[in-house]
């Protein structure tokens, strides 16, 4: 398990002061995601490559159905 005590968490600038969003931290070879409403709760982890693929897809106009084809 990764020690997250030194993680620097960031929220999207699009979320402004909303508390209903996720926070992201990059540490070592991974990207970590947590619910901003529950900072002591569970954390999802992704490889840097997986996170980049997700971000590329989220920023494109590719539909989910096209990805599963």
C-alpha cells in the first residue's frame, strides 16, 4: 500500500469550490484519485499510462461505444 501522507491533491479548476468532485495526486509511478468529500476514504490507483489514456479519451470526442468496438 502506498503511503499517501505526503500526497499533494488537486481538484479541477472547473470544480471551483464545489465539494462534489474528485481530487487527483501523482506520486512515484502512479496516479491516485479520491472523493473530495471523503479525504480519509478509499483511494483508486492507476498507472501513469492508464491515466493518460483515460485523460486523452475524456478530452476527445470519442464516444464510449466507439471504444468498446
